């Protein structure tokens, strides 16, 4: 196991790739759990949750496993709370749903509470969502940095949401813009066109469920403009929403077939499809190519090459064939990145034009 070890840098703002490294900090509980009932916001809102206790077969860290699903600190679909719980609002095949996950370190169990028409679907998909279908024992570290991160993060699992559109649309919004711009657009569009999350998440946490496919296709051009989304990305999202049923089938395909299905939509390329399938299919080998920062980060961490290209990155990750995405995530979580030598990408808000 050869390779240099680089100390993690903490003096730089995170790039888009390091943000996507996927570590959501779960607060240490400082207050009792939030009440689990609320005033109904719609006639179909379930005011009392369906509760299940889940026992992970291996150590599990919720923040590491579900962190890649969070699109910024103000993501209206994802919220850690001071009682140590993680909340997730989604549009499932059976309707809107809210999931609250509360870990119990004393016995290693996780309490799952769900609200809304899609709550039962969430409960049935809990195991793959929490990475039970992921097998980290297949991963063999071959570099000191990666070996150290593997040892320090035994609770890392690759989530499998089974929901294509909810990962595809924010990935499209992240094309060719800064992280802050993409997160702002996602937040504004959901608050403007989404709906309140079922249960107390909508009443107390102001969480939102993303719009259904039909609503995405009906968003007026000026609303995209106000959210800072150019016509190219807006058109790609509309095209994807128009064939949402066919795209959702990709969640049940092998990763290569799933990516090919997504890339049939004009405007969706290898970068976007990889970012989506990593989350929806729990794909351990689908490494992201075409990223502005990732090749340089991987090249610098594994070989001291800050100018690495996609080809260089894939060559360095070749020993991890079958687990290249996991290796890249561990590198990102290490916080190792080359010193910045150029200005950050300029933010351009088209809503100001």
C-alpha cells in the first residue's frame, strides 16, 4: 500500500466537489425530540406518524450515508435538527412523504417516522436508503490516505434512493455554475412551486416536497429567470420531466444501463448522469468525469498532480475498479485539495440582467 499522506487543508472554502463529499454533521442532541404531531396542512396529511425501528447490520453513520442528498445548508428537502434527527421530504411513487430518522447510539438502532401518502413506500425502502445493499468489504484501500479515511469512517455507506428525478433535477441545476447559484435555484424553485412536506416538517421546519413532473413542465420562463436558471438548463429539466416515467425506470437498472437511459435526454451528459446514479442506484463504481475540480483533487491526493485530467484521474483510480466512486468520496472527505492559485468562478445571476 504505497502513496504519500497529505494533511487535510482547512483554510479553503469548499469547492463544489468537496461539498458533494457528502458529510452532513448531525447535532449532538441538546433538547428533547420535536413533537411528532401537527395541524393538518391538507386533507390527506397524516398527523400521526408510522414508526419503525431499524437495526443496521453494520455500523452506520447517517450524516455520511445521506449527506450526498443534501443540496446546501438551506435545502428545503433535507434538515438535521438539534435533537440529533435527520428529516427528508420526497415525492415518492405513492405521493409526498416525510421521513424522520432518529439514531439511538445506546443500542445502535434507528427510529424511522414517516408522514404522508408516500410514508409506507419510504418505510419499505428504508434498508437500501440506509445503504444495506452496499458492501464496503469489497473495497481494498491501496493508498495510505484512503486507508486512513476507511478506518476513520466505518459508518460510510452508499445510499440508494430509487428516485431518479429528485436527484437528476438538482444535478442539472449544478451544470456549469457555482454551488451557491445551484443551491439558490433549487431552494427558490421548491419554495415557489413545491408543496409543504407532510406532517410537522411542513408546519414547523418549513420543509418542501419538490414539484411533480407536470408542474416542472409548467413553470413560466420568467420564474426560471428569477431563480437564475438559464434557458439551456431549464429546457433540459422540462425535457426530463416530460419523460419522467421512463427515466424513473432507470432506478431498477444496472448503473451503466441507467446512465445510458438518462443520457438519451438532450442536455444530460456523463457528469449529470453519474451524479444522479451515484445517489439513486447506490453505484460504487460510477465515478464523476467532466468535473472542474475532482480530477485535480484526486490527482493531488494520490500523486501530487494538481493538473490531473479526467484520464489521469481514471488511471489513478483504476486499482479500485468496481469501487471507484467510493474511493473518490473518501478522498473528498479527507479534505485534501491543491492550494488555490486562481480566483473562484465568478457568480453571474441572470435574474439581474
